[in-house]
C-alpha cells in the first residue's frame, strides 16, 4: 500500500519521517523519492539482514537516510537521545517481509524446511524452538486460541507437544507435520495461525505495537502523521483502539453510565474505516490480501 502511505506521509511540512519497519526498504525508497529534498528518513528494523539490504537500496539518497537497529517500541526514548526529538511522519508496516518468509534459516514459513527460530533479531532472545520446549498444554492451547485457532486448538497443541516429547520437533516442517496430523482437511489456515502465534510471541509483536502507539503523542510533531499497516485482527484492534483513544473518543467499557476515561483530543483520524489494498496489489502479492491501513494526524496540542 505504497501509494496510500505516500499520500498520507508526504506533506509539505515533512522534514523527518521514520519508517519504523524499514525491512528491505521498499516503502522507504518510495517515500524518499516523493518527499521534499530536505526531508530525512530514519529507517528502523530489528533485523540485521533487512537493514543491510535497505542500506544498499537507499544508498543513493546519501545523508537523507539514517538506519538504526532497534525495536520500534523504544523509538521515543532512542529518538530523544539521538535525534531531533519529534517527527513529522511515521510509517509502521507490521509483520514480516517476503525476504524473511523465504529464508530457510529464519523459520517463518510453514511450507519450507527451516530452523525453529522466528526471531526478527537473530542476535537476542528466545527462539520458537526454545518457546515450544518451555510450554505446557494449557499455555500452548491458550496461545493458539488467542490467535484465532478456536475449534482444534487443544488437539493441535497436544500433537505439537507429543512431537516435541518424542524428539520429533526439530524443524519448521516437523511443526507443520504435527499440525497436519490433526488437521486433515485444508490445513493451511491452521498452519498459518500456529506459525503466526509463535512468531508474534517470540517477538512480543503485540506488546511492541501497543508501546509504540502509546508513545505517539510524545513522538509526533503537531501536524505530523502516522500510518500503520496491519495484517491480522489483533494488530488492527490495537491500532484502532489507540487511534480512538488519541482522537478523544470515549474508551470506557460498554454500559458505563458516565464517561470515566476523561479523553482529550490529540489526534484526528484520517481513515474512519481502514483502507484495503487494491485488487492489482493482492494479485501481485498474496500476503497483502489481509492488509489494513489506518492513518491519523496529530493536531495542534502540546502534550
Ligand atoms: C512487512 S516488513 C516491512 C517491509 C517494508 N515496508 C518494505 O517495503 O520493504 C516488516 C519489517 O518490520 C520489522 N519489525 C517487526 N517488528 C519490529 C519491531 N518491533 N521493531 C523493529 N522492526 C520490526 C521486521 O523485521 C520486518 O523487516
């Protein structure tokens, strides 16, 4: 959804844009091409390989590009230490890139042989294999349910843990086999959910996104715009609720007689409904099918 990202983020006042998930640099390149010549882009990722690819792809923009390895959840703190403080544009394109999916050493794909790693940052933290070694039946069942696998969650979890206990869970294809052993009919959806649940847990994806959203009032300049692309409902819910809260819409639980959340308006929502990719995009890139883009603008309000 590059055109939509450009439409929201390239404003006459854009001087500093952060691409918080720069990946191999596709969106960043398009943004830099469209932005004013004095606009700088800070590209962030946790993945060293992605940062290397982005560095090569964006080399021609010279000093207009700064690349940083960090978790975007830490942006507020890292930017205030190193850069200008606040920014005029922020792009977050959640999830994984095509290059990460096809790499067998990363373990993100359920139909390619690979190691059970799934970390964005291969230099730190527990892998998917470590996670599976430490989980019990209730924990894994709960995790699969959270990520949408309702009916068969317990049977899938048991099959995975049985494979683990029989020392038959060394690779991504072993994990896929354990899922397929109990999901005989059209297993692709279950496989996708199992891999998503593990990947999101290994990388604390929902927590990082929530922390980034929470920091927006202090991260953005007045008039600055944020644009977030999500790929599943749990991510989208975090963004939708954060935008609602920041735009001053009441977030009290249903049934509360008098508003108790005391919301103030800090952002204006630019997408009352999330934007979806155009058919040309989804036919060229299947994983774009589930994408939703939401954008908001900080209004003149000093936090
Ligand atoms: C969908 S890809 C981005 C692709 C990029 N927009 C492009 O056009 O090439 C998402 C990227 O975000 C990175 N990522 C995910 N969560 C992150 C986090 N919390 N902090 C930093 N990078 C993260 C992943 O490593 C991956 O490279």
